[in-house]
């Protein structure tokens, strides 16, 4: 198991200030609409996690502070999507119920565990749902709400020679 795999859950559990300390921050100008304000100030933020090399950026707000928080949320999500580790049934017992919203603090850890289970089951949602003590329909409904996760799962299924999952 690589360092990234062993540390992933730790990184996803870190409080925002602690995770931010592990990142290189870069300010830059926003792209898109905004007129003079966008062209004169560097409010967009790019965070690169030093230990994993995974990055995320945000320029959705005119506030650098808000963009930093959004980029941190995206970074957690990217870590959950990109780092797989071996799934064990013990993970299910430690797993909290699915957070109602994808911006919930524990969502990324939940997503990472579900993706680990899917990967261990060759991206089969039926078998995964059984191991996670839920139904296939409920699991797919939760995952469908996250377009990046849904796309990631379908890419993995395609690479495994499986059909694409359809949305709800």
C-alpha cells in the first residue's frame, strides 16, 4: 500500500486549517465574467496538496476567502475520487450514513469508502450495495447526485468492459 493510500482517510478527516497547511496556495485572476473587478484583483485560488500532488481551484466568488474554502472542498473531493485503497469490511462498520449534502464535511470520506467498495467489486453496484447494507437503487441515487463521481464510476466501468450506468 502506498503512502497516499494509507494517508487518504487522514487527509480527508483533517480540519480545514490543518489541510490548508499541507497545501501550496496560488492566487491568480479569475476567468470569465466580472469586468474590471476580475481583471484587477487576484481572487481565484489554486490549492495543490503537497503530499498527493492533487490540486483544485475555485474562482466562483469575488472573495478570496470564499474561493479558498470552495477550493478546499473541491480538493477533498478530488482526493476521494483519485486515491483508491483496498476495501475491507471493517470500513463499513466505521462508515457513517451517507451525508445528505455533498458539501457536508464527511461526504468526501463517505464517497472514498464507497468508491473503494465499488472498485473491489469490479464496479458492480448491486454487490457493493449488499456490502454497504443498502439497496442498489439507494446507492445509485446518492452517487448520481455527484456528477464528478458518476462520471468517474462510468469511466471505470467502461475500462472494465461494462455498460454505462444510466441516471435516475
